[in-house]
């Protein structure tokens, strides 16, 4: 899915992302993995790293424009691992 107004900001399933704003009970800056993209422009994100808040629901439904893709480490590809 390409975010409108930002063609280089493509989010696909299994990308690592960071929330740019608080979503549901997850604070801005929480990071996780995109599990799926929904037709309404949202993503299901499994939060894996939470700054300062260890007890939260791990799944959030976040608008894609509220996500920042975390670049893969050099030598690692995006998407599903083989």
C-alpha cells in the first residue's frame, strides 16, 4: 500500500514499523510488525517493543499514514522470510 502524498512510503505485510502517533493503547514510538493490510487503509500491527509501557494489547489497528517503516538491516530483505 502506498501512502497518498508519499509514494516512497510503502508498507507491506511483515514490514517492521513504528507508530508516529498513539494508536489505541499503544504509545507513539511503539514498534512492531505489520500482519495484514485492510481495505480501509489501516494495518493490523503486532506491537513487539513498547517504550515504558509493558502491559498493553499486542494488536492494534493503525492507519497506514500513522506508521513509519523501519528500514531492514543491510543484507536483509523486506517481507516474508524464506
